[in-house]
């Protein structure tokens, strides 16, 4: 067997073995929820969130829907005891979020945790360690509905204003069965706030 072929085989083994732990977590979550869950949530904690942080909530743009979601985030932070809302100047943390519809035809048609390419000098293996939009070792498989279904996606990031470090990142997805993104989006805020400071892999949730 040539050196290049041996290296390729070794690289492929590495590619599939690295995400085994995340894959096991994902499989367990899928088993609990069933394959037809309309909503899924993936989150990763990168540091410890204080028990009662002061938080300033800010969307990436001031659309009418985002302003409503901002108010919903603030209300849920207070209702769930996840933080006290303050002005940007006084807050210790920024909760930044982005909300959008992902059209069905733009949804990826297959999962990918990385890639392997063989060349004249051996094999180049690339593994996604963390991503909020693609499959990754830490984040697991990203939520996917039927390929013809559109999804609503809210991505939220909690950032320490003093250090500038991202403390937590969360992504919630929900299938849009009907053209009513506002109702779905606003109902997604509570389960997303509930996971602030926690790490979960494709955890299912339902909205009323």
C-alpha cells in the first residue's frame, strides 16, 4: 500500500473517531425526542455565567420583529431569574441575537463533520470543532427539518463586556409549518433563555 493511500486511510479513521462522544450525545437526544421534533436547540458554554448577571440585550438589526424579540428576551431573563436587564453602559454582559428564516431549499442536504483530501504529500484532514451553522464535534449535528420545510433560526451569544470573551452561544431552530414566523420566533425565546450557561446537543423543544 502506498504512503499516500495509508495516510488517507489513517486520516479517515481520525475524522470519524474524533466526534464519537458528540455523536453519542446526539443519538441519545434523538432517542429521547424522536425524529419528528419540530424544534431543536444546540448550545455551548465557554465559561461560567454568574448567578445574577446584569445583561444588555441587543439584536443585530432593529427590525420590528427583532425589537419584539428583544423585549421577549428581557422579559424571559427576569421571569426565569437568568439576569437583570441594564443599560449597555451598566451591564456586565451583552446578549446579542440574530433571527432569520432559513428557506427549505437552502438547508443542507447531508451532515458533515469535516473532510479529508489526499494530495501528493499525504492527506489533509479538516474537522469542525465548533460551529453554530454546521455539524461540529462540540455542537453535534445541527437541526434539520424536512428538506422542503423552512426553518426559523435564532442565534444568541452572551459576551462578557469586561474581557470581551464569549461565555455562551446558543442556536434554536423550529420548522415553519405555516407562514407565521413571528409567532414561532417569539415562542422560541423562552427555551433559548432557559439554556443560558448550559451546553446541550440538539435538544428537542416544543412551542404552543
